[in-house]
C-alpha cells in the first residue's frame, strides 16, 4: 500500500457541483502534433465534471481504494503545520496542480524519505525543486499537453480583452452606464499589430495559429527554432532572444517555462525596451516578470495593459498589488483548469499512477525528472543548476 497525498484547490463556495451548465465536453483523442490524449485503463468520472477541487479528487478515490492505496486529499499546503507537511513523512506520491501548487522545496524533500513520485496534474513543474528531485532520485512527471490548448485560448481572450478595453466597458454596463466615450478611449483593433510570443512550444504555437486569422504580424523567440516550413506557413518572424523581439511588438505573450534563465526576465530594463503602450500577457509563471516593475510600468503608461493568469505565491495575499494596479486583466490561475482540461489532466494523472504501480514505463513526453536527471519533456524545457 502506498500513501498518495493529493493537493487540490478548495471546493466552490456553494459546495461541490451537483449539476453543470452543459451535459459533457467534446471528446478529443489526439492533440495537434499527433500525441494521443491520456489513455488510462479506466476512469471513474464523467468528463465535464469538476475534478480539480478537493471533493473531485481528480477522480482517483475508487482507483486508490480498489488497489489498497491511502489517498489523502487536501487544500492545506502552506505553513509549518499544514496538512501537506504533516503527511509528507511517509508519502510515496505527491500530486498537485499548477493552479494550487504544492511547493516541493528542498526542505520538503528532506522531510519525505519515502517519496518516489511527484505528479503535476496539468503542465508546468516549476513548483517542484527539480535540483532536489534529481539529488533524491525522485521521478517528476506532468500531464504534458493536457491543458495547452486551454491556456492558448485564454491568451487570445486576454489579448482581445486588453486591446479592446473589454473589462472596463463591461463594468460600465454593470454599473448602469452607457459611457461609450469612456470605453472607446482605450480601445483598439489588433488587426495589423505585431504580436510576439516568448517561446513557441505547444502553447506558443497554438497562440500563433489562433491569432493568424486576425491578420496580425507574428513574432517569436525560442531556444529551439521552428522549422522554416512552419515559419512560412504562419508568417512568423524569428528573433534570437527576447530583448531583440520586444521592441517591435505591440503585444507580448509569455509562454515559456520558469527556470533560472527566465527568472525575472521581464524586469525594469526589459519592459523599458518594449514599445510605449504595449500590452503584456503572462499565462506562464509570475516570477518570469518583476512584480513591482509591472505595476510601475502600468502607472507610467509604458505598458498599456497587463493580463496575467499566474501569481506568486499561489494563492497570493489579499494586498498583492496586481489586484489593484491600473489597466489589468488578472484572473486567478484558471486558464488551464476548464472542465474540458480537467477531464484530460485527471485521466493523465490516472495513467501515470497506473504505469508507476504496475511497473510500466511512464510516457516519455510526461517525464520531467527520472533516474537522477532531466528526462523527456523536462530535458527539452528545463535546466538545473
């Protein structure tokens, strides 16, 4: 029997849902690159249900009970006496989500001598100290691609919301107003704008494909340049680094992983290189930008808007300045946890657990760390010290 500690976000304020606006979600069998969606032997949930909260438990309760595993599900993950910390001493598996991350620090690794596997239910494993995972021989896996398209759709939504001044316009209606001039004074078309992505992996490339229809000029930078055929098909202009790309862009979307090379990439100097009145969208990780530099840039007008779906820490304190800064389009970390995405990342988590407990190989594209080194998707996306 193994102990599995699963850290998930709290149930809705009104309680775990008993009914839903729609009767299901479209069935998707393959992602755009041909990779198959998760293929566990079985699932114990109905796609379209809430799975990412504590009561949903990623649909794992029946599986764990049937196989004799102890499943501990909690949202209490921070502080010296958190449930997560109390349960780590004999945990073999820790599961969490990017939206409500269990920050697996070196200190927590030291308190978890039986830990063998860490799973991210979703994509992005930077909340795990990968150096510590390498040193301790702990396997780290994530459900690659499970919510990439979900995030890409969110990026496009945020770009349009910022540039078209949607949120303030909507607020005028809610307040009973009809203030067209107040709405229009900050509203533009994205047609003809130059839009760049920092990274062109699964999310960045999906953003490109969705924006192409808007007749914009597309740019990107990535340490892995795309094939010439793809650049030509999408009309992409490659830049060798972020610093050379941002001066030409009206909108910049951050879609790269957080690792030592991208930490605080968008600091005061990088933001100063951007066009005055550019827009910055960040659905990657909050620590890729300098928190206070973003606030100052919005106040000065260097940035016309900032939309972010990621914060640090998560959840952020109530007095976090991004909650009240001007011209923002912030959301809690929801871009990758739609009910559609939850069905995929819950199934992928089940698939990883089945492989682990049955001694079968975990898909290479799901692996971040294995056998004391970066592996699979991790070797492509991350670096360790």
